[in-house]
C-alpha cells in the first residue's frame, strides 16, 4: 500500500530450497536481474536516471511555460552555430535501421535467447558469469592469487580488431615519411580551445566565445575519439551557459523521451567494459556478508536505490549460507517522480527484488521511501527494529545532496546526522572523487575537463567507437552531467562532488569512526580487475579507502564506517 511516497512489499518464507543448483559466483544475479528488466515492457517508460531537475520542473511548471519560447530560440541558435563538420566524421543517427539489436531473455530453468543472438549472449555470460572466480560468499579466506592465475592471460586478451578498438602500439620501425595519409586534417588543440572559450564565457565576451564554439564544433563529434566526444558535450554546455538557459535546456534534456530499456542496455554495456560498479558492489556485498554471517535478520537502508542493481548479488550470496538464509529487509530511498504515484519506479525495483528473493528462497520485506529532501526522513519512517542487524548503504549518490556551497545549512551534514541516529552496524559509503565543486567557473571548468576526459578516454580504450550503447550512455549520463556542471548555477547545479579526503573529514566530524579495509576483499578486487579488465584500470588504498580509477586518476572511493560510541 502506498501513502505519501511510502509503500511495502513482502515475500514469505518458502520451504523449497533453491540454492542447491545455484552457481557459485554471486555476481551472476546481476545479469539475470538486467535480463528480467529488459524483458519487461519498458519501451514507453521513462528512464529512472532522473534527478532533482525533473522535480524542480514540475514545481515550476508556470515558469517553464514562460521560458518555452526562449528555449525554442536557444535550440534554433544552437543549430546555427554548430558550423560545418569534417567530411570524415559521420554523424550517428539515433533511429538508425542498422542499430545493433541486443535482446536478453530472463533466466528461468534455462536461458531462452531472442533473435538467435547466441554469440552475443555468450559474450555477456563470459563477462559476468564467473563460476570459478568466486567460489563462496561466506568464505573466511578468498581464493589465493594462484587460484585466479589458473585462468590464462591469453584467454582474457582484448581482440582489438574484432571489437573495433585501436590497435595496441607495436615495436618496429615507423612508417616512411613519404607515406602520406589519404586526407589531411587540420590539427587543433581542443582542450586549449575549450579553456579559451570558458574564459571568454566567464568574461561575458560573447563574440569571442561564439567564434571559438564554431571552431570547436568543426572538430568535435559524438562519434569521434575521446577528446572530440568530450569537446562535443562541453560545447553544448558552454553554449547553454552563454544563452542563459542552461537549467532550462538541462531540464528539457532530462524530460526527453528516453526509454528505460535503452538506458539499461547502455548500462549493461558500461558494466562490461568498466569495473567500477561491479567491484563497488562486490566490496559492499562482501563487507555486508562477512558482518551478517549468522544473524537472523538483515535490514539494509539504501540511500539512492535506483534500479537496485546491487542487491541480486547479495540475495544470491546469502541464499548459500549454511543453515539457511536470513530474513532480508530493504528500505529503498530515492527521489520521487512527478505524477500521482511518486514512488512507482522504486516500488517496481522492490517487485523485481522480491522475485529474486522468492527464487533464491530468501524471506524478504521491502519498504519504499520517495522523498526529495533525504534529510527530512525520520527514524519512524524507517521502521527500525533494534533486534535486526542494520546496514546503511549509499554508493555515489551523496554528491547530489546539497552542501554548504548551495545552501546556508548543509543537507549533507543533516543526512549524516540521520544516519548516525540510525546507529547502523555498518555504513558503506562510496563517493565520486571530484574536484569540480568550486564556485569559480573557469576553475570548475578546468577540473571538470580533467575528470570527464578520463571517463571518455576509458570508453575509447574499452568499447568500439561506434558502439550505439556506448553513445547512449555518454549522451544520457556523461553529457547531462557536463551540462549540469558547466551550464547551471545555484540550486540548479546539484552535481557537487567532493574528494574522498574531504568526505573523510566530514564523516568523522559527524560522529563516525572509520573501519579498516578487509584485505581479503581488496586482494580479490585487485585480482579480478587485473585479469578481467583493461590494464589501465587501477585499484589502490589510502587512509582506509579502496580507490578505483583510470590511468593514475582516482575516480571512485569506498570505505566502511560505524557510529563512534564516544
């Protein structure tokens, strides 16, 4: 029953054991979970990767109506200022007939594959189903590194030609100078042009900024290399800032009709190429599994549950527990959606999770909280039971909670205060390690450029350049984040990350003590990243944070905490 964004779902205990036939790798649940969602009728459903802008748009509908004419004029100006692209850069068509179709079937007793795409499904199976890589969820000791090394490196090498990736550099003599390319292209420094344009925008020099934007447009493309793709989305954001309608354009982009199915397919492509989310889930789930070994009831309070991708791993893992699984309670907290059912999407997440709990014979209870200001949640809303083992989980969503630079009082401090009042047995916190949350525009722009250049470069090295799912992810996730950081100010700019060291000070000040990293889990993460992913991904440690990044740049950090009894 739903009331003011709150609802409950429960799955009773079943006597039929379903764990005997389960594969050992508890991350297997993620592929099944994604397949189940993709089989649903999601074509007409809006994407759940939403944020505060959609709510602000609903609250200010009259203001949006007044700005409608201005928005049309801005969009027309954007088309006119794009300039002429290079002939050797093809513009992708969003509705192309030749778009690669990947359809995934739900797993029941056996896998049913649509459109006979056996080869493609096998590729995903190899990426996500690793029965020999994780033999036990409750193991005291993970397999030694020698166990992982039984897999030959040759079987994990990237086939660059088949995947459409640039070839690895080889030794030998370079080509002769007289071997000229078929087409001579003008060489430009896009990073320099972007910085100059940002400085012109900050100085309100519209003429210079427009001239630079035209030049940037000529040498950028959503289907180019990493720098060209980043420049394309940064140019969009700079142009929106110049027009003065950055928040309006950003909101319009968020409200653009994009089916959840397309976003989920793009997300699946992302987790195959990038270890950040998969290893974050492994770190959190293994930490929770070790703490809750032997308890009767686990209550997880998830700030920012979204589609609930993290929890099939845990559900499958605890189903393997000797003596039977514990009862699992999940309180899913996320932003409400506009309309008469603000908690509908979060409820659907609970329904999918209940399916997995029923299948894996895990008694389950789900509680929904859909609220815009997380700091307004009370202990009564959470329905706490002190006899349960309480876990608070928040992975990479606290950056959207306002801080001191957005409001006079920090909502982040209030949310941390709420978590301390909950008195969890474990608080798992993951943060985006960003330095672009500064009030000065040019400085923020440069820091954002460093951050996003790493993300675009990462995709350039791990996914084919014309992969449609990669383009969707970059447009709908990276592109919109760029728009918010560069084109929006004040309360409309809610993407405000901090470094993990800043978060450490903030969390300690809120009354928590940090727990040491479990070295067995860290070693397992290192081994899997080394064997399964590109060599430039990194896993490191600092101040009891597990760090993940690309080419030496730290992008994500995770740590475990508990309230300080003192």
